[in-house]
């Protein structure tokens, strides 16, 4: 009984939706009443009301009220364009349908710009749909624009001034806390007994989890295409990598190993300076240069007295393995410092930016947007799939409404927009609830219109109260309640614009039925399983690309033929980088699809985050190993390294085939990979540090593969 009550009454959820309901209702009702009863401008009244409802009720823009107000102000010119284009193209059905196809795709595809762009898109769609229906009256364009501007302006004022919300910690603050944890761990590893306490390990694990995108609120998640967002995301990734490397660091050393201690202390100093930088402090240039110097000294000492030759190393294998692990820690810390400085200071960053990894550092916003759009312009992108699905569904709804002269066809398109989901199961479930709610709402509407008749005073008094209820209860109770109450809401609005009859409820039911049927059809025809299949394909493609790079990098390092990379990434890196981007977007949508509807239960136990990290680790490690100077491996070390690389690549292909089996590939669960590289091959006696650095990188990839097959630990 307590569970039922909890589902019906969640004070926190109702408080959030209630605050939004107050802002939306006040903005929508104020504009509507001023134009309808104060100035006798019903067209402007309609557009003022629906502009506020579209961008305040239908859109889901993450962030605080002031942040949403800023987004709405930037979107206002686009609102004008949509109303103008929709008004002039609505004169003919074919032009309105073509416009719907183009505009619908463009607005839906804008979700590649991040959570705020994705949250604004549905409201903007509605602002184009509204002028696409009768009356086809370009002469009223001025009133339409005035009403739209007033509705948006009132909503901006309400968002900025009413019922302020607590501001969640920004990503910079979250990253700074994690960086300080990394600094504390590095300092602990630099002093006897050269190991982390249980408390430090737990703190490192919590910090890693806290920076995972799944655990970061959309309002502060760095997901946009701009330089700052990319650099913040890079900072979080580098910090997570640094924490993981520190937690797994095993160094067989004593107090006399001064160079290792110096590197770890420099990592700690850079961590503290980076945390200060993320808090809008100065650039961490000094600590960064100190770590560069400490890393260079350890690298020189580790390379032995005859660098660039095949002479025997100056240290035992265990020491060289420890040096390689510490150098990986230093590389992750250096990347973290560069990314943080770039995120905070932009073009004024003082830390030197290495080529390749930070390719976006000197690019302008238009070019970065172009890179993001081009990266997702293909059928393998879930953003592209969603845009095609909703654009085709809205176009079909517009054609049906125009050809059959469907009464109030606007409602049919609104149903298509709000009820189409990314999976067929979810769409079917949503449509069933929506039709049930709409039927109940239609019965209530018919009774209300019959009893109240043409008394507009009754509808005028009831409208703002009902809007408060709709926008408070609907988001909490779900789509069935929302559709039922919205049916009554639109009746209360149109009853004040024209003489009402109970047939209005009948028309509303018909329109929702038509719109939901169109949404279900296109949900069936266009990628009906949503991100489920796409994630498997993207992850499998990521591992295939990674396997190619592992083989090429291992062979190049073994031969000592790697070339400097002044002009960008090595061959294959761009393809892997694009595969990582597509897999990340598919994983984000996969997480948003209900498990009981989206087919997730049929998936094998896979840790998708470990797959993504394997891609990032492949990119970072490969580029680092291919940078000069290049040591020359002896015959035994070269043969051993090539063999280890091929074995890791083979296991990547094995996991890839299990994720996305081909036509003649045996179907099998994702294998659990357990392989210790040091035990899988005879360790050469002539191996320089480059060999151990390469093996350390391959061991980190093996650990990622083991986590992939072990299943998700947190989900």
C-alpha cells in the first residue's frame, strides 16, 4: 500500500513540476487575456498562449530558471523565422509538407548540439506547426509575430524572476573535486609505504563515478560542440583516467627511487593547480612545466645509459614496468592540465597545447559545429535516425491533415510530435496510455461544454486554474494523464475563440487517434528498436577500429619506425574517434529508453562504459607511443611486443563479434577476458622501457575488455 501511495504522491516531483506550472501558466494566461479581452486580438492571443506552452510546457530545457531564460532569448529570432516560414508555406498542402520535412528534420537534428538544444527542439517544432494550419492568412503575420514575441517575453520574465531554483554544482566544480582526490592519491603514493589506503581508493572510485556522464545532470553536462564544452569533457575523461591509473599503480621501489617520487609529487602539484584553475584561478603553467621536466628525467633514466640502442636495460624488468606505469600517470595528468586550462581560459590558455589530441583548440565555433554535424550525418547516428523518424512522421501527418481537410489538424500533428518515441515498444505503450487519457478527457470536455454552453466567463475563470493542474500533475503522472487533461485545456482555450459545441471533444479524439497512428507506423518503419541495435553495432565497430590501431601501433613500436605527428592524428585515429562519438551518443539514448520497453533485457551483460573507455584508451595510448623519440627494440622484445599486440587485438575482435554477430558468425555471449600479459609470453631480457610502456598500455586495454564481458557494475 505504501508503494502505491508513494507513486501517487511524490512531494519532490510535484514541487518541481508545480514551480514550472506556475511560470508557464502565468505567462500563457497573461498574454492570452491581454490580447483576447483587453485588445480583442484573438490571433495574437492564440500565438501568445501557445508560444508560452510550447517553450515552457512542451520543451524540457535543463538548468535553472535564469539559464532557461537565456536559452529562450537566444531562440526568439528563430521563433520569428519559424512563424514566418510556416505562415507563407501553409497556403498549399505540398509546400507546407515540404517545409515540415525540412524544418522537422533540422530542428530534431539540432539535438547534436547538446541537452539544451535537444530540450528546446520540441517547442520550436510546435511553433512551426501552429501557423501551418487554417486560417491560411498571411495578412495576419504581424499579429502572429506580436503574439509569439509577447508569449516568449512573458515566459522569459517568469523563468528569470519567479520561484528561483537552487543552482546545481557546475561541471568545473565536480571536476575540481575529483582532481583534488587525484592529487591526494598521488601524494600518498609518493611517500612510504608507497600505496593507497582503503579510504583513498574508495574516494578515487567515487570521484570516477561522479564524473561519468550518466551521473552528471544535463544542466551542467559538457555535451555541446563548442571549445569550452569539448575541453571540459576532455578534462573529465583525463581525470577519470588519472584516477584509475593511480588506483591501479604498483611500483616496486624504495626511497632511493627519487625520479618516480619526483613525478608523483609533480602530479600532485599539478592536480592542486588544476583544481584551482577550474575554480577560475590562474593557468597551471608552472606545475605543468615542472611535471614535464620530472617526466623527462624519469624517461631518460628509465631508458638506460644507451638510449636508441638495443643494449641491455639498466634496470630490472619489474622496475621498468613500474616506470612505464608512472609515466602513464604523468601523461594523464598533463592531458588533464591542458584540457582544464583550455576549458577555463580558451584562447588565452597559457599551457602549451600538444598537436593531435586537442585538435579543437584553435577552431572557431562554426567549424566546430560543422564537425559535430558532419560526424552525425549518417544512418548510423541515433541523432540522424531520430530526426528522420520525426520529420517523416510530421510530414505524413501534415499531408493527411491537408488532403483530408482534417478539422483542427494541428492537434493531429501535436499528437504525432508528443507521442512518437525512439522504440516501437515505447511508442505503442505511450499511444495506448494517450488514447485512454484522451478518451476520458474527451468525455469530460463534452460534459463541460454541454453544461457551460457559450458562457465564456466560465472558461476564462477556469483556464488558468486548469493550466496549473495540467502542468503540475501531467509531468508526474505520465502521458495518459497529460493527454487527458490537455484535451480539456485546449477545449477551454478554443471555447473562448469561437462558439463551442460538444463536437469539439469528438474532433480532439479523432485528431489524437490519427496522429498517434501515424507516429506508431513510423515507429515501426524507422529503426523500431531505437538505440538497442545501434549501440551493439557502434560498440562492435569501435572495437574493430581499436583492434586495427592496436596491431599497427604495436608493430610500429616494435620496429622503431613510428614517425612524428606534427600535422594531426595517425592513420585510423579519425575513424576510431568517430566510432567513439557514435557509440557515446547511442549509449546516451540507450540509457534514456525504458528497460522494460526498449528490449534491454535481451541484451547480454555488457559494461558499455568500459567499451567507450577502451576506445579512448586506444586513442590516447597509441598516440603517446608513436611520439618521438623512438627506442630500438631488440629482436626478442620486438617479437614479443608484436605478439602481445596481436593477441589483444584478437580478443577485441572476439568481443566485437559477440556484440554484433555477422551472418555466419556463431552467436555467443560476450566473453569474459582474463589475461595477464606478463604471464602470456616469455619476457625478453633485452627490452628497453618502450617495451614496458607498450605492454602497460596493452594491459590497460585488457582490463577494459575484462570489464566489458563482466557486465555493468553500476546499472
